[in-house]
C-alpha cells in the first residue's frame, strides 16, 4: 500500500482554515476587509463572548448578487483579481480567495445580502463548508449582514486553545482599531455582549480620527502630509508630541497603500527618534500612512497580509526618519505641566517628620526637587524630614578618617558603606571614593531598587501608604486599557490606586501611593501587558517603580548620602528590579593600566 496519500477535501479545508483563521479576531479582520473593499460607509461588529459564541457583522457596501452567492464559500473564489499580473498592482485589501472559504469550513454562517441594483435580497446558510440553504430574503437596504456562530465547532483542538474573553477581546481590538484609523470617512462600531467598546463617526481629517479612535487629545498630535515626487512616495503622518507617553508600543501603527502592516525595522527607527525627547523605557504615539508604487511591494507573503516586502526599503526608512525628526523637533510642543494634586507645603509634627497626609512625603522632596516650589528650601525640608540624617553619629565628617584603615575591605557592600562622596556626573551617576577604588552609582537604578523594596513590602503587608487627592486625576484610557481596568480594580486598589469610572472611556484616580510620583504613568503601567489581577506583588511593584522614577534629578551631597544609606538597607542593593547594576567599582589598578602606568 503506498505511503503517500492525497488528503480528503474536508481535511484540506480544515488545514487551510487553520492558516487563515486562528481566533475570532481573524474572522473580524477578513469580514471588515471585505466590507471595505465593497465600499461600505458603515460597518458594525457585534460580538457575544468576544466572538466565541457569535460574530455579527453588518455593512452598507455594494452587496453580493444571487449569481455570486453560489461561488462565495468556494476555495480561491474572489472578485479582487483575475490574472497573475493583477498581483503587481493590488488596490484591494483581500485578493487570495481563502478567507470566506476558511471561515465557512469551521463555523455556522448565515449571510444575507442585497445589491444596490436589486430590491430583493438573498440568504445563504453554510455550515462546516456545506451549503444548507440559498433562498430569497427580505432586507431593509443594500449591503451585507453576516452571522458567524459556533466557531471551530468541528475543530475542537483549535477551539480548546482559545483564550479568555478578555484576551480574545483585546485581540479583536488590535484588529479593529487600525481600520478605524485607516478610513476616517467610515462609521465604525464594535460591541461585545451588548456593550459598545468602540464607536467612531465619520470625520474629515486623519488627525481627528486618530484622536477619537485612540482617546487622545488632538492638541498633542502633529499632522504631516509630504510628497516625494522623485521617489513616487507620499507620507501622511500623525505624530504624538512629548505629552503622549506609554510604557508599551501600543499606540504605534503603520499602513502601506491603505493596508495595515507590521514592520519591525520601521518601528525601530521611529522609536529611535522618539528617544531624543522621551525618557528611557517610554514610547511615543505615531500613525504612519505610506503610499508607494504597488509594483514595488509584495504583500503576498502570508495569508494575514500583515507582512510586506519593499524594494527600496532603505530609502523609505530614510525619508520617514528625516520627516519624523524634523516634525518633532520643529513643531512638537513642550511638556504640559498640570496643577499639582497635593499641597506642596509640608506640615512638621512633633516627631520632626513630615506627615504623608498633610504634604509631600519626605522622599518625594528628596528625589523630585523639580516638583518643589521655589519658595521652599529643599535642604531645609530635607533636614526637617530626615532626623536620622541630622544625627551626626550616622554620617559625620569623622567617618572619612576610617576610609583608609589597615583592615582590608573586600566586599562592595563594605567599600560602599565606608565610601566618601566626591561628586556626580551629568546628574546621572554619583561618584564615591573608597580607598583605591572609585564606585559609580546609577542614581536612577539605585532609587528604583529602594522604591521597589519599600513598595513591595507595603503591598505584601497590605498596608500601602496612600495619599487622598482633593481633586481626582482624570485619565482617558484606550479601549485595551479600559478592558484591563475593569478586570483589575482589586489589584489596583491593592497597589494603592483607588479608581472610579468617570465616563465610558475615562477613569478618575482618587488615591495614589505616597511613594509614587506619576499617578497616570503608574496606572497605565499596571494596565499594560498581562492583566494586573494576574500579577503577583513582585510584578506590580516592579511596574510601579518603573513608572515612578525620573532620571536627571540633581542630588545634593546630603541627598546622595541619604540614598546610599537607604540602598545599603535593601536586600539586594546592587541590582535594580529589572536586572541592571546599581553600582560598579573601578579600581586604581584598572586606571593605571588605562594611563599606561603599569
């Protein structure tokens, strides 16, 4: 008996479906693209259980005629291309003729459609690739209405690997939102279990649509429209200025010839420009629309059509990079400062310490001098707020006499504890002298370690010290963040963030941890990545500290001494929560070799 067999058609169909349809979001993508190719002015997507139970899509496109319905769910049936040469000049989103065939193979579908020319509509019912019904149907207007249920009913192995409703809904949002950015003249609506997740009405400009779709303030967006005739390239961009900052790359989109794409190299180069204006580990917002000669790109690489090959990729990247840099540097606004939510004047109680609920907590004064009004004396505040340091038995000038004692000091902990502060470099590195060694401390990483251990300890003990805000901080969330917020209220409260819904896409922060500077950045950090409710205390504290530290603060000698004392009290003083060193040692022997003295 021969070993090589021709697979049955039903097996071939299910294998092919697995390449195109991975989850509910794949179905949403294919159906939206068909609607847009049909010229729809309105597209509604209604889901049940994030699409696991039902995906219902309605559009006002040109509709499908009775003659075409017969071939609709056949493999490689398409109206987009007719010959191989058509692949060189694609203007449609779909063209492979695999999407509807794949969906029909693994779901139950009821499709109703009416063309503009025919007052009568038709209904087609397909289940598992088999046609059940094709008959006339009453419709209210032209367009297509498609209901897809029981996804993967005949492929239980694939259905079993679907994730939670929250995860699948996030995947749908990642698929849905790019099309709202791409077609500002189309009305889009997305609901799940009857609740509206996204709805944007037609607008006249890309900038306005980006602001609506991503819940951003249009005043912080820069719009660019540049044509390079010699290269036959047109670039339209909407760039967020310095006021739009995220801890993830979740506000970054690329489009080529009206097609959403993923392009790692382009993302790297644009983020490299944003590094010039944003702090470390912070990402900007940009939406890049590229129009180039279709014959110079290949989108027929993967069934999802999100990967593309570009002939003159280097030239395109150079043009985009130069345009982004010029726009951000010449037109980008300055950082917008908001009114402080807490009183800046501290109250000193009988124990000579600053009360957290009466003013700025001591460490915020020490490590964030830029937030202290000029009328206050940071040195005096520090002196009042840290009585331990005022005790000369702890850090006195007499300590220097013991720096060069005869007892050898071997560990970095010992050397650092006896070191003498000799200055700082570019407000980033603190310089300490300890015998024949020079110790450099990354003040950002060191403070991150200190804050991390304090904050984690407070979470572990269930006693996060919080500041009640007289005026709540209002934060507009993206649809992804809104879902994460609804799932994570308990974890947020445990981390010291008391939040309430302000409206459909905005939350109000009522309390914040005393140890944290930037409440909005903390909230967005906790809502990014995995669900906050799944994070252990270690992960929450790590994210919180990443959101709370700002490099570039200038520390006085006294503040540097205080930071050293706090750092030495940590369990792991010489490594930050993210694995980077907080201090390094340079020996005299090393320097002598560099100067060729040995």
